[in-house]
C-alpha cells in the first residue's frame, strides 16, 4: 500500500510510519493496546507485508522483536508511555548487552492535556529512563518530521546495533483531533 | 499425538535436569534453534555441549518463550525450542497466550519444574504449592501440552517436537541437583555466533 507521491501532503502520521517501516523492511510488529496508536495498528494488521503479534506485556514485545532480529527479521514494538515504564530491566539486560537494535514507537501519554494523574506521573519517567540507559530517542512533534525522524532512527539503530525510541508527541498525534 | 498424555503434575516422575538436558541436546539436529532461559536452565544447556544455534539469555527473566517465538516467526521453516524454568515461566505466563494466538507450527516449549528458584537459594515457586503449568498451557489454548511421565516419555516428546506441528508444550519435573556447568557469559559472542548460525541452514 504505497501512497502516490502527490498524496503525501495529505498523508496522516500513521500512513507515513507504515510507508517508512516498509521502505526499511521492518516486517514484524509487536504491539500492546493504545488509543493513539490504534489507527497505526489497524493499518499494520490490514497489510499483508507485516507479521503482527499482540503480546500481553511490553517485555514480551521486546523479546519477540529481539528473537526475530537474531533470526534475520527486522521488527518494532509499539506501546504507550506506561508500557515503556515496565521495560528498564529487559532493555538493560537483553537489548543493551546483546547489542540488539530494538525499535520502539512510544505514544507519549501524560502530557499536554492528559486527564489522568497516573499517566502524567509515569510520563515523567520516560526520558530519565532513556537517558540513564543511553538509548537514542527523539520526540516527533510535526507531520513534516515523521518520515525523516523515523527513517533516520531506524537507519542508525541497525548501523550502531542499538535500541531506539521514537516518541510520538501529542503535538503530532492530538493537535488537530484532540485525541486523548 | 499419542505422546500427549493427560497427566497431572503429581503423576510426573521427578528427573535430573542435567541428564534430561543431555537427552534433549543429543537428539537435536544441528539446525534446531534453542533459546535457554536464565539460571540453571541455561547452565545445563551449556554443559550439555556447545551448539552454534543455542542462545543463552543473561537476564530478562521470563523472556525465553517470547525470544523463541520471535525466532520461530522470522524463520518458519526452522524448528525452535524455548527451554525455560518454572519460576521464569510464572513471571511471564501471558506469553503462552501470545504463542497460542500466533500459532507457530515450528515452536516447542520445554519447561523444567523443580518447584524452586534454585539459583537464588531455592526459595519455593508457586508450582510447589500446586500450580500446574501444563494445565495453564492447556488453558491458554495450547492443546498439545503434557507432562513428561518419565525419561522414555520425554524422549518421545523430543521426537514430537522435531516432527509434529506446534506449538507444543512439555513440562518435566526435575530435582534440585546442581547444574553440570556454568555458561560462558560473553553477550556479544553469544549473539554473533547464534546470528551467524541462523543465517545458514
């Protein structure tokens, strides 16, 4: 499902992510539920290019993506901020020592208008965890950044054998529609 | 599938983990990938003889099954075995549902159940209080789930893992004897050897 070039200016962020994942041959998707990611998950499930699994926990998602990489298939784990907060142990004990380029797409909850204190408090752990583990991360805020940031972070992750977290800011995902 | 028997945990003979691991490894063709969970599970896998297609987890307790599932999905024509301990599996029981939903025909899960976190001082796990991991696997929808009644039955189940359609779940009760060796824990070396071998047959 490659969008024609002329249609790209009206492409949504989720359609761009799908296109970039395909162009980098990222075929395995392990996702846990998230409302912001829902349109992306729908696109991935509907597209035969992708093998999509729905594990019960984010740790499992990292394990599945790790195993697929070891066996030659590129993969990505999709989650929200609170799910990421369950991952420091597996990132520190699996992804980092084994130098596994685990791609993570994290929808950022708990900031810019979230209604849940719990989400907000978990959100405050996201960047300190990534910084403590020295994991490359970048928050995508604008539609015109999606293709470049996702593509470059995938490229760097595989070139440097290192995990990477692409953070979807509400500035990207909620500014127009007010999804929260 | 006559090797799948309806046994309870109490029906299963308690066997020695090192000896069972050697029986397993002796029957594996070179192309089979094995993901060894942490602790004495992979110590004995290491001690049973070096195989290029063994992956030894160093931490990430509970992730042997998810990692093996990832390998199985990426290479559907390769037989893949997850080797895990009862304590580790209890930490990540949701993975059994994930396996059932993904239906990998090439994946078999083998679990050593000694009822204890042996490496950390043998604190009891919930299986020693009555949790039946085979019943849980069946409840998760993995129909081909069984206890290994004894050594001969275990060998038949290894054959089934190598020839039948998965996912297969086998649990064996094991004693608390120490492992037969200690894994060499150079993460980069483990990864590169495993990846290189999985690029070949």
